[in-house]
């Protein structure tokens, strides 16, 4: 009985304890949950505060024109949490950096949000115009109006789309060529001529010279469709770009923040400071960090607005190269290695573009500091400087009398052929909007008279920039206000100074949907010259292009409206100039059906294709080796998309060679099978297209079998091919048959049948390229 009572007592004693423990556990669980919630709130608050700080700092960078640094911060913010605001911020900053393809991507993202503002659709339309998507741009402008946007602005924009369609359809009277011997992955632009010299402006690093052609072709490869993987490999070879965002933004920001914090140590971070003192300290820190960043960038000669070096002026002599006759394309030029103009013309900050008086003894050039402390807005304005050549040296620059660097810009000077009129672009009071083109004339005392706005025939409420003159003082300029193809287009003023009646768009291919500007003619020429553009397919931001005015328009094929397209660009591998009249044949590898057409005046051609198919492409042109691209897979191509292919052709030179595919024989025999005739007919066509060429036709075996037997067999097979060509009308004197057997294996240790098949091949080698007989 006692035992039972004892157990009950112990049980009665334990019951409240167990209940207490249970309650304690519940309270502990609740407490842990509460603490976790508080921690999450605190972390969320801290993250939100950090994002607010990053956002504010990015806005400060934008206000100061430090766009590249702002971009790095906006990308960091967006990577943590993508919102409508972050998409719009990234779109806007990419526009400021002229990264229009990226800007279009972020505007497209922004328009997926239900509360996307009307203005974003307007800006999206502008960017779509810039990348040449006129139909999509028109739709964006319609939505802009439907969401409450200004109807008059929408009508003007829609009209611009319609004008772009009309202008693009007109046949062009120019051929163009990227001057790849002077352009780099940086920007080169605004060429100006004097005698046999070209002065141009570039943001390449001081002392920089391109050393690797792959470096120059990387961007071109990316945009013109040779394939993303190939382009990435080209870019990786030259990854030491000093403008890399990671290197010059995130690393620099860490170093700069560390340096700034070192100045504010000790009691400046004492938690006992009042809130107002803490705010004051943070403001001091931000100011000091900003100062250190500017000092660091100046020391490294990096401009925060682009993340690239400051602009400098360079000088190069050039002579005309031999053009590629017969394809309607302008010839290239041979450039000497550029020399940076000395101080005081280049100042270590932004210098250029420039122009010279007719006698070459006076230079007018643009100058802008990286950050102008005198500027009311905190943004550096451009001014024109004047330097005189005295005893072979340039004088210290003097200010153009109508500069006002604190309030507005004056730049892009050009001088008339008599040296008595200067034209320039400015946003000074009295403009119609944006930058207008003005002129000043020399008065009787030799001083420049007051600026005169050229009026509404030339200027618009938008941007008119880069005025230039030809030998007859015809005015050329760029504008995004007159009807064009998107971005800045080049125009010619019709009429005479003071009595202009209209302007004429120079049309494609001089103009594109990108920025095209700063056109100048060669000395004593009305037909050829140079201009600048940041169009897709160039080497860097801006490139220098040469042009030739034609007496009759060249053919440009309109882009078909079919849903699935293969867009081909044919170029000369030697100089990347586009090639016209190249015969292209596209074969469906499944059905073996083939279609043929010729490239147009700018090397373009378009085939319709079907999804989930595989094609092969071949090209033939007089003066070039045949070329082909195999295994072109369309995959799950989306409606409205196109696949871009860049097809370079090798010029005919002694020693060059190409392979003849699928020349079939029975095993161990030299008798041609009928399946080989199709490929050998291509050789017949090549020989007839190039009657001045003498070739070696070689046959190669794999490594299996006896050596002497393979040598004999390959010689017999080469003789069989030559006999077929002679039968088709090709002179025996133009062909040397050669059997190499297994002596020139492509795969020395071949093991698979596929590898052996690569070793069994027929090749054509150019032995001689004679001069064509004149008719």
C-alpha cells in the first residue's frame, strides 16, 4: 500500500513538473519563432536599407555622368531582386551608354509588368527603331498612345516608322567598307582630312596598338552570326580589356570604399553619435568616396561616363588600296600606324573631334574635362579650342569666343573652304530643342561674328550634330529629328547657305538604324570619303567607314516577311568587305533539294527555312575560292526569328586550297562513281569562272593498306578526276594531278571509320593566278 501511495505521490509530484516543462517548451518554441521572425525582419530591413543605399549611389553616379559605375550598381540591384523599377533603371542607363541591344532587352522586360508607365513604351519604341525593328517599334508607339501618352508625340513616332520603311526600300547610291586597318575594339570616329592625312578621335588607351586580328574581329563575329561559342573564344583570347566593368567598377569600388573608410576611423563611427551626426558622417564619407573615385579614374585615365579612356586625337596618313572590281564595293585604304597628337592638343582629358583651316595652320577642336567643377549642373560641357601652328609647333589653345562651359556646349566644328565661316553644334539659348547647328562668320576685323542658328529647315526639336562641308560648301550633318532609319542619320542640305529649301537622307547603306554621323569627302573628290557609325557588325563602339558614291544604285534585297529566315552575309575574308553577286546554294540535307540565289550589293541574301531541319550552304564567286557551311540546324526557331550566317570567302592567291567533298570510288579502285560527278561539276564551274587559274588536283588515301599501293591508287584517282574535268572542257594544261597516298594525313592516328574518311579526300590547290585577258 505504501508502495502504491509512494508511486502516486511521486506521480502527483511529477505531473505539474511535466506540465511546466511542456509549457516551457511551447514558450521556447514560440520564442524561437519570434526571434527568427525578428531576425528575418532585421535582415530584410538591412537588405532593404542596403538596396536603398545602392540605389541612391547609382543615382549619384548617373547625376555625375559616371554611367559605367551606375550600370554595375544597377545590375547588382537587379540580380538581387528584379522589379519594374530595376528594369527601367537598367534600360535607361544602357541607353546612356549606347548599349541599345541591352536597353531593348530591359524595356521588353519592363513592358511585361501591368503597371509599366506609358513613357516606357515610348522609349522602347525608340530603342526598337535603333536596332531596326520598325514594325515592333510602331506597335510600341501605338501602346504608348493608348496608355495616355502624348498623341502628337505618338503620331510623330509612328510617322518615323513609316518613313523608315519607305527610306529603306529606296535603292542606295553608295557602297561602304569598314576601315578595319584603323578601327579597334575601342571607338574611332569623326575623321577629318587635310592633304594626305586623316585626323580622328578615339578612346583607345594611350600607346595602344591592335596586335591580334582575332581581337579586332571578336565583336564583328558576335553580331554577324558566326556563332556565339566562336565569338566567346575570340573574346576570351583578349580578355585583358582595361575597361572591364568587374575590374574597374567592383574592384575599384572596394578599394575606394576601403580608402575612404580609413579616413573616417575612431570616434566618427562611434555608436553614441546622434542621428544627425551619423547622417553628417555618412554624407562626408560619400563625398570623400566620390572624390577618391574621381582621383583614381583620372590617374588611370578612365572616364567614368563610359568606363573607357578619355578621348584623344590621332593622325594617320593613308593611300587608296586597289578596289575589288566588279562587285560594286568601295576599295579599302592603307593606313599608317596612328600617332597621337602631342600636347597641348591632347590634354590628358577629352580632346576631339577637330578640323583644320584650308591652309592647315589653324586647328579647331573640342575639349571637355572629365568633370567640370564650374558647371552649374555638375555635368561637363564641351567647348571649342583654337590652336595655331607656329614654326612647326602648335600653340597653347585659346577659347572660342562663344564657349560657355558652365551652362552649355559648343562643339563639332568645321570650316568652310574659304576659311571665313565656322559651323558647329550647340545647345546654347536660341535652339529649337536639343543641339542645333549654328554658324559664325569672320567680320572685317578678323573676329568671329555672333552665332546664327541655321533655322528650321536644318534644325529640329531633336539633335543635329557633326556638321561637315564638301569642297563646294554643301552642308552634311547628322540628325535624329528628320525622317530617318533610327538613331542619328546622315543628311545633305539642299540649297545654299541662308537659303536652304530641304534636306535629303543619304539612305542605306550609309545610314542604318544605328548612329551614322561625321561624313567627310576625300580631298578633291565628290565621290569618296569617310564617315562614322556604331552600327552592328563593327569592331568597337564607333568605327570609321569609307564610302563611294555610285552613278547608279546598287541592289539591296528587302528582308522577306516570312516567319523563318536564314540571313546570310558574304564577305571577303581578307578585309571583311561585303561581296555582291556571290552565287549561294542552300541544300536541305534530308530531302536533298537545293535552291540558289545571289548576294545583293551589300553581301546579303535570305533563304526561307523550316524548323527542326538541317541545311548545307555553298558559295561561288569569280576571284574567290568556293566556300561552304555544313550542318546548319534550325532547331526550334521561333516565328519571326532569323538565323544569321557570316560566310567569308578566301581570295584566289597562289598556294590557297579547298577541299572537294564526296568524290566516291569503289574500294581499292580508281574508277569514279556517278555520285562523284556532282562535286566535280563544281570544280568545272570554278575553273570556268576563273579562266586564269592553274591548279593541282590532289588525291589522298587513309593509312590502311600498303604504302606503295596507296601511293599508286591515289595517283590513279587524281588522273581519273582530271580526265573528267578535261571531258567537260577544261584544258589539260591547267591541271596537275598528284597522288599523295597517306603522306598528308589530317588525322595521323585515325581509329574510327569517320576519322579514316576525313583522310580520304580530294583537294584543289592554286598553283598560279594569271592576269585576266582584256576583252
